[in-house]
């Protein structure tokens, strides 16, 4: 069993920043052994999309719409993954989830709202 708890969401004006965190716990020793991790988001009426990934070795990848604005990172010692979001836009409004890519377990997500 793996538990993921996302935090850090909120309401921010366009152009602002938010920093999301995802704490992983449960029957794991360290997320360093769990492989790639990712941040997903789901906007109202839309499918969940993968926004950013980070491998165990720190290699990152982003969907085009957030490149240059979002940064994913991980602290294996703290079993935590982060998503720094800058220059936020109304279209970034969504519930954000983190996930260990190869494990089918989701947290409750954290709401990010950027009013237009």
C-alpha cells in the first residue's frame, strides 16, 4: 500500500506562483527505489493529463503547455516530490495529483485555481 498526499494548492492571480508538494508514505523504504514519478492534473470536464515527470536519476520531462513555467523535483530522503509553478495562467486551473508512474495509486489531489 502506498499513500500520496498532495498539498500547496490554492487560488492565485494570473502570473503568480504556487509550490505543490507530494508526500509519499506506506510500504516503501524510499521513493528512490520506486522509479519515475509524475504530476498530473484534471480540469473540469477534461481528462486527466500528465504534466511533468522525473526519473529516479532526476531527468525531467514536461508537457509543452507548461515548459519553461513549471519545474518538477524530488527529495528522495524526504519521500517528497515537488512541482514549482510560475507564471500561472487561467488554463492551469485544475486538481493536481502526483503519482508513482508504475503504481496504480492516487492521492486526493490539491486544487489550483487561477481566475481569468
